[in-house]
C-alpha cells in the first residue's frame, strides 16, 4: 500500500475508472471506496494521512468543484465549538455537545468507526450552533464535509449509517439534497 499525506483538500483523477479505488485512513480503516458506485472519474480527499489500498490515481491541480446544499436562515446563534474539547466516553447518545463545559463527547462505541462517520456526527453537532432542527444540522454537516474535501458518497453513507432506522425523514431529506 502506498502512503498519501495531504496538507490540504486535494482533487484526484481516477486513472482506471472501471477499477475500484479503496483508500484507508491512518488507522487502516476504509476511508473512501468506489466499490459499488457507478464510474468515478475524479474525487476529493481532505487533509490527512491515507493508504492507497487499491486503484490508480493522479493528483489534480485543484480540488474537484462541488455544489453545496442551500441552507435555510439560521434559527439561533450559539458559540462556535471550534475550540471545544472533544472526548470519547460512555454516552447514551452517539455524541453530545455541552455548551456550558464547552465539550463534545462521542460514545466509546464510535472509536473504530470510519472517519467520515465520525466527522459527519461532529459537524452535525457544530450545526447546532445555528440550527435546532435536526435535519438542518445534517445539511450543515454535509456542507462542512464537502468544504473539507469529502465526497457525496462518503457523506451519504455516513448519514445513512449514523442515524437509526427511525430517522427515515432526515435520511431522505439529506440524500435527496446530495
């Protein structure tokens, strides 16, 4: 496996679009895969350290352009959680943001989750700085992920696996917008 270290969001061309690409994160967990997707000619990766498990890619001079989800007017204005402490601990929820202690706590069960799933949940919590409505926090998370270099397939899969089957409306809302 070839290692790939990116200092910023980067676009890539798939040199063999009929063959799958499989990229693992620094932990060895699948980060991006085109298995099961229709032909993928180009894609982005966010800043980070990766291992190319399968596929042949070439860096593009610029990231692949993406369309962002149109957001509704903010419902509230809370302090930005950019400097909040982030922990893994016992948590009855997947993740909780605590405005008083300025902390974000993930449940320990998420430690081995794919990074796109973890970041979708994190950015969803960030979305609560502006939105009380859960589906709007999901849309906010998707836009942040796109800005950072995640791909539509990663965002869609993250949201589908992060939310329970009871959240059909939220899942449908985001998938239809992606």
